[in-house]
């Protein structure tokens, strides 16, 4: 079964949140880089139409709650 573009976008966002968090902890992010900017830089062009702030927020909320329980 092939993933839909939305499913691919969710996977990339989740991975982007993890990498952003690791870079942030290590102090390896350029100054004033937001999570949104970081994620938008790693999204392939063919998936970009699936991405919006609400989806990033939804994935972030899910990932955060899953790790806190």
C-alpha cells in the first residue's frame, strides 16, 4: 500500500519536529529559526501543497501528548 501525500506530509512533519528539537537542544539552529520555518525547508515540493500551519500544530500536539504520557 502506498502512502498518500497527506500521510507523507505527516511523517515528514513529525520527523521535522524531532530534528528541530534535537538541533534546538544542541544549540545548532540558526538564530530566530522557528519550527514552522524549519519544517517548511525540509518539505519536498511535491508534498508542499499538503502543508499548513494547522496540520503542523495538530502533529505537534499529538507528538507532544504522546511523549508526555
